[in-house]
């Protein structure tokens, strides 16, 4: 599936990973207690700025801040668009 969106400059489009439904010990987490995921996959990336080229590439799994980015919904799928500086690490 191809997206018709191309982030500008140092922005990155991320598809968040699904929220955990069960803890490591087997306890099921109810919907109202689930935390926002902080991990996702890069779907599209801009070219970077003149001074700093972009370092992440499509397909990278990344960690980002809990409240980083702007949520948007495209073709029924939730995405986050954020600056590359909001990404904490590449996994």
C-alpha cells in the first residue's frame, strides 16, 4: 500500500505499534488503562534540512516521546507526524 503523503524537511511519518494488551505476568490490561505506545515504524521521511540530512529511513523501528508528534488518520490507519529531533532512538 502506497501513501500519498511526503513529509517536508526534517519531519517523519510513523505508524505506532499496537498498545500492549497483556503484561509480562499475564494480567490483561483494560482499554481505559492502556498507555500510548512509544515505539513505531517509519513509513515516510522528508529529505532533512540544508544543515542536517535525515538519519532515519523508511522501515526503521524507532522510540519516541510519549506526547511527541501530531496524530493523524489516513485511509483508516492512525499515524504520527513528528520532527526527527523528537525521535529518541532507532531500535
